[in-house]
């Protein structure tokens, strides 16, 4: 009788687990995306691409997935586990920063019989997880088992920004993107990216980032993850520590730059030493202990806040301790000299006499190897009072009026007819208002490109027709 009880109990446990797994599977979704991919080197053109991803149905009738699964989307369809019918979906909200998106399906039949998945807590190291999705190699639902390997800040490939990420050893492949990682029946992360040529090193957007995104969107507007607008240095060097009069009990990061027009401007100063954030000690390497014996970048505690809140900083200024509060009002993209990777919009451009001009973006830098070193250096800089955006001569459409200039490409312009400008808008205004016989373009090294204004106006229609360019400027400039 004892053996019968043991067998019966085991059967009930397995049956319960099978039921739980089936409930989970019912909420897993395959996403079919048709995307319009801009060509940043020929910004008037684009191409169409189709691909698939994964997602999960959560409370509120939303489908949670990655931003990169639906980036540049022109048409979306979703399909539930165990069904063949596809339903049209729309993007409700997207965070390209955190590589997250929420989709909606208007047809209520799509949600019938589904129990939405709930969110769990940030998992622990070695905690078991199951990754669900629709990766390459087949059409049906895939489940792979693994454990959490580490949790720390990492670069999100989609945005190029650094946030907390979960590394797992579960097999993750193209098509898994956007699928949930489940532990104890709840979502603990969303599959994001994988290291190619590695043995099962994948990354998840942690549940803490997901909850931040969803809370952010409750007012119907996405504000994003805040940035303090600071340049900081580690304080591990003994000579530097002696210079600032720091004993072994004081740790932190040195402020070496306060970005123009940043939230920290007027509150922090160059030379300040930040020793704690929201009461959490900052180590000399810039990390904080977010759980016992687990460390990550001190921005972890900035990312815990919503935009509009304040973060408390303990600092040492002129060898005196003090505390300040910094309002969180801007994202990094509001302060970068070169914007992060653009999605869901066509690039900005204008053409004068076959000379094509555009603001510099990371999309452009990724698209070509021309002048890569200088442009990548610019992409690491912050805005200044007199410079908010970089403008480049993207390319020259060869014609009789551009002889000798045809090899110019990805060339940074700093002046128009001797006048500097802050951004592409000012550049465009200077070009439009110019009444001189020539457009005189210069960089800071004195290299010049000169365009005959009347000749450019007269011959531009023929040049555009020759290269099959419909408009001489992007839609945002036509408006």
C-alpha cells in the first residue's frame, strides 16, 4: 500500500506539472514580421524583409516581445501555440532602449482560453529556467532548459546602451528573440541576444527591466531610462587616490565631465567624488552590490527609477562630504552627439546638386567602413553648447558639376559659408537661406567643398532623374 501511495503521489505531481506546462505553452506566441528596412547610404530607398520571432501573452491583453522583433515593421501577424490561424497585430508600445515591445490584437478570439503569464522576481545565480520560443530549425514550439549563469550590466545590441542583463546557458537561436524565460511558472526574463561562436551563451532582458517598461507605459507615453549626463573615472589608482586625499575606507567614482544641459549640470562639478547612490556604496571600479556578493554598474540604481523622479548621491567635494539630489529628466539620447540607432522612421537627408547630406547616426556608422575611426570617435562624445549634432556629406551623385568631388563620402562638415551650426536643422536653414553664388562647405581641418548654387539648382532635376531619386529631401523636411 505504501508503494501504491508513492506511485500515485508521483503521478499526481507529474500530471500537475504537465498541466502547468500546457498552460504556459498556451500563452506563447509566434510573431511574423514584414519590415521596411531603410538604406542609410541611399536614404531615399528601402527594402522589405520578412522574419519571425517569439512572444508571450501577459495581463491586459498584451503580447510581450523584443523591440528588434518588430523594429521597422510594416505588417505584423501573430499565431498562438497549437493553432494555425494568424491574427493581425499592432505595436502598442516600444522601448528600443531596453529592446522591449508590447503588441495588441484587436480580435478577441485570439485570447480565448489563454491564461496570461505572470512576472516573477529577478532570478538567482544557478536558478533553473526554461526558454520558450520558435527558433530556427523547425516550425513548432521549442523549449530549452538551462540555468542563470550571471547577472550584470551588458550592452544591448539593439540600442547600443548598457543595462542589467541575465546570462543563461540555455540554447538560444534566431527566432527565440522575444520569447519568455520561465522559472517556477513565471516570467523572469525575455530572450534578447546571443554571443555567436560561443557555446550556449545567451542573454535575457531581466524582469526588473520589463516591469520598469510596463510601469513607464501606464500613462500612455514612453519616457525611457534616465541618464545622469556624467563622465566618470574609476578610483583604483593609488596616486589618484592620494591626490584626492582618499583613505582606504572611501570608495567611489570621480566626476571628470558634467555634460552640457544635462540633469547634473549645476548640481555636480568636475572633481566631485560620488561615494554612494540612494544609500548604496559605490566601489572604486564603479560597481554596486545589488545582492549579497553580486555587483554591477552603479547605474543599476538609476535604472530602478522612473523618469521625473530623483536620485540621491553622496559626494565628496573639496574633501568635504555632502549629499545632493539629481532629477531624472533626460535619456542618454537627449545628450549624445551622435544619436543611438534609429528605428521605425526613414533617415533624414537633403540633396543639393547631387551632393547628399545627412545627420550622422549610428545606423550610418554601421553601414560603411568609410572614415570609421573618426566617426566612431564622434559617436563616443557628448553634446556641447555649440554642437548638438554632426552633419556629414554622405555621398556625391557623380555628374559634370561634381567632378573631382566624387570620392567624398562620410565627410564631416563644420561650417557653411564660414558659419558654424549646432545641428542638422541649422545646417539646412543655412543652406536654404544662402544667397551667395556658392555653397562653401568646410571641416575644422580647412578642407573645402564648393558648390555653384545656381548650377546646382538648374541641374539637380536631371541628376535626380538619372539616379532614380524621387525627392531632393526626406519627408520630414518636405513637411
